[in-house]
C-alpha cells in the first residue's frame, strides 16, 4: 500500500515538475524576445562567422605583405602541425582561417595580374 502511494506521488510530482519547466522555458523565450537578447545573440554569431581580416591573418601566420605564397604555406604547415600535436584546436582553427583569408587575397592578386 505504501509503495503504491509513493509511486503515485512520484508520477504526479514529475508531471507537475515537467509542466513547470516547460512554462518557465516559454517565459524565458518570451522575455528574451522582448528585451532583444535573442536578436543581439544572433548578430554576434553572424559577426563571429565572418572571415578574418588580412592584417590579422598575416599576424597569426607571422608573414609580411611581401611574403610569397610558398612561404605562407610553409608557415601554415608548420603552425598547423605544431598545434595538431600538442596545441589547441582553437589555435589550429585560427591558423587555418588565416591561411584561408590569405589564399583569397593571393587569388585576387593572381587574377589582377592576369587581367592586366
């Protein structure tokens, strides 16, 4: 008899708790949309996903504006491998993004010389 009462209490209590959590989540979403937090968070995510600036990319890889593409690749390979072995994933991704940025710049320069 006592076990049946305890089981009913657990079932009813978990149902009440689940409804309360759902209601609290809905209220939090409502408050976030009213205060603009959701919009600000979305804008910050979009800003973070943009490409790296060229000066920052050159600084990450340790190259100058006059560095050749081969030198950029050599620095990239070295830094990428170092961070793959005993570095951090964050630094490795920064190195990769820097190479991507400079690759776009290099391609634009190559197309500019071909068009001229």
